[in-house]
């Protein structure tokens, strides 16, 4: 039952042109709520702790450093 709800809600979010990350996240939350044996507060805590990672934070900052070097012309090959 939970699998069907997960897939149907995922297809619904895809049909309304929601971003993929939003569609996956919202359909997962809907499936967890329907299943009923997992506290919703724990879902929020796990989502926050998943984004609180040094390695995940390093990727956009590395890209930002590249943009700054390109704008400051310190990344030229000459």
C-alpha cells in the first residue's frame, strides 16, 4: 500500500512539473505520513541533519571559489 502511494504521489508531482528534488521529498513525506508508524518530527530532524554535512557544504563553496577566480582573472592560462 505504501509503495503505491509513494509512486502515485511521485507521478502526481511530476505531472504538475514540480522540481525533481521537491517531488521526491514530498512523496516520501506523504508515504511516511500514510504509513503512520514514524513520527513526523523525526522526518524533519533527519532532513535537517542530512543537510548539515561538511562534505555537502564544500561542493557549492568550491564552485563559488571557481566563479570568483574566473571573475578575478586569476584562473587564466596565460
